[in-house]
C-alpha cells in the first residue's frame, strides 16, 4: 500500500466501542483497544494515502445475532420472537440491518470516493448508539 501511495483498511468492530455492552467486559476492552490502535494507525498511514476506519455494526441479521437471541431466550424464558422484538424496539430505524447494508458501507470506505475519511469509528446501527 505504501509503495502504491494508496490503501484502505476497514475494521469491523462493534458499537460497544462507543457504548459498552453490559456483561461483555473483556470484549468491550479489546474492541476499544482495537479502535484506539486503528486511530493511531490512521495518523501514521495518512501521509501514504492509506486510510484506516472502523465500522461499528449494531444488530445485523446474521447467524451470530440468531445465536444471541436463542441464548437470551433460553436464559430468560421468553420466546425468541419476544427477544428479537425487544432488540428491534431499541433501534430507532425499527429494524435490524441486512448484512448487505454493512457491506455497502465497507465498500464505500474502501473506495477512492472515501479518500478523505480517515480515523473514524462509524456506527451502522439504525441510530441505536446513544453517543456522538
């Protein structure tokens, strides 16, 4: 990338970078460290035309989210539909993301059009993250 004076690094982390998730202390810590490292790297690589950004997905329709819903259902005694709806109720957009929506943001940040976007942690979460 340095040789070509162009590059894009996009890390997929979590909205827990902005607002820690209860019960995930180790995960929150590691993800926060990753975001900090990425910011540092963005400063060091910018002179070479290389950008470093983070995507912070919220609830996205994936196998992982289904696993979380199943686990919460088993632990709480609530149905999976109830758990899913409670999660959706916390999202201002009123729905979970499609994986392709997260992919579209990654594609944009990987493109020449995003050349002046560097060192950001961008929530892709339907507005759920309650911080700036």
